[in-house]
């Protein structure tokens, strides 16, 4: 059943969303050549606990970590390991937490050092498709309109949209109804109503849309070994503009250090707009 949140519940989700985006912003600052995926996981976990929140993924269906780290051809659900990031890699960071009983879930794909033009373009188009989907998330529209917005953004570039994994309702559980597909044929005609809270998360491959799961039973990889990108926001449908609950605005407003400002100047991955060059 699709839940409609009260004002009080939406306020709680706004807080969970804010904490989620704070963790992702902090992680983004640590992405550089030589950092290991496990180090990023530990930063996410420690920061989450310091907020009095709990990581949402740890223990979920047996997942042992707090963060999903998916490098290059890995699409989603990559397990943090001792692997060190290298110049030119792209890493998907997917993170969720629960605070006061409500969940936040968000993902960004971040370039490590200088990345290729084709990688930068894939990241940009994937992020653009997320924001197009958010713009389409209006009362009276349907889940098909969300999927259509993603497809229309991605299609002209001949990229593949992953079908097996989709967005979802979110609230007092990490994954709730409805499923939010990223391609029109997979999406339902369910009408969006004010008070619905959903996580939209396009996964886009530079080549085939086909994916498979590695022997670790978690890591999803592109079938052709091509690059993949993933962006996600938790949003609320309202009676006017959609509200991004995991937006970075508050984090960015408070940025004071040179390093913070540097990231903002580079284009702030979680925000609408261009990616770092
Ligand atoms: Mg996520
Ligand atoms: Mg999600």
C-alpha cells in the first residue's frame, strides 16, 4: 500500500534526508586516489552514529556494511573492500540511514581525480535524468511520467537504462510501495499524490542496459563491462513543487572551509547542475 505522510511525518523525513545528504557530502570530500572503499564505509558509519542515527543498509537482507560502493562497471550494491580508488575511476556511493524511525536514501556517482570526457558525460546525463524525473514528480502525474522523463533524457545518448533495479517508496521502511521504474514500459499508471515519499534512482550504462550479479551475490555489474552511473534522491510529492528531502542546500549554505567551497565550485555532485571537470 502506498502511504501518504502527514506534516509531522514529512518533517521527520526532512531531518533524515538532511542527515543522509550530510554523510554523502562528507564522503564526496574523501573521494581521491588511494582511499579504500572500506575507509569510505567507515567514515559514513561513524558520522551516522555521531548523529544518533543508524545506517539503513547494515544488516539489510544480510548486507554487512553501511555504504554501497560501486566502481566503474559496477552499477549498484558494490561491497566496500580494501580496494583503493585510482585516478580516473568513477565510484557510485549509495547511502541510507534511519533517524527517529524515518529513512533517507540517496546516491551520487563521483569522479576520482581527473576522469575521461566520456565518463563525465555519462555522470552528467544520469544526474540530469534524475532531475528531469524529479521535475515530473507532480500531483496528478503518474509513475510513467517519471520513467518517461528519465528515458527522454537518456535515450538521445544511446545509453542503456537498467531495468532490473528500480526506485521505491520510502518512509518508515527503506523500501516501500510503489516501485519506481526508470523506463516507461516498466512503470505503472499509479497517480502521484501530495504526501507520497519516494526514492528515484536512475542507473544508466554507457553500453547495454543488461546487468548481472557477481559471485559475491551483491555487486551488480554491466554485462558488457562498460561504465555505469547512479544518482538518487528521496523526494516528497506536494501540491506544488516536488520537495527534495535529501538535497544538499543546507550543507552547502553552511560550507565554510576552503575544501568545502572547492567542492561547491566544482559543481557539487548532489546538486542540480554541472559536474566537476
Ligand atoms: Mg540508495
Ligand atoms: Mg534506494
